[in-house]
C-alpha cells in the first residue's frame, strides 16, 4: 500500500510542477488542427468509398450483360 501512496504523491508532484501545460491559445490551435485533419481524412475515406462503389457497380453490371 505504501508504494501506491508514493506513486500517487510522485504523480501529483510531476503533474503540478514538472509538466508544461499548453496555453489556452495553443490548445485552441491544436483543436482546430485536429478538426481540420479529421475532416480531410473523412473526405478522403468518403471519396475512396464512392470510387470503389462506382468501380464495383460498373464491374458487376458488365458481368450481368
């Protein structure tokens, strides 16, 4: 149990005195960057899905004729 208490004390000390926390502006910039990157990735995945659907539909239609 003493090791757990020691771990919690050291963790608290590190989080309050040794960690460099971002400013509010840096946090907002990072959040916007993540949002834009997520949207770009979602658009790429959407385009790949639509493209593969079109290719497969065309292929299957050519087999049925």
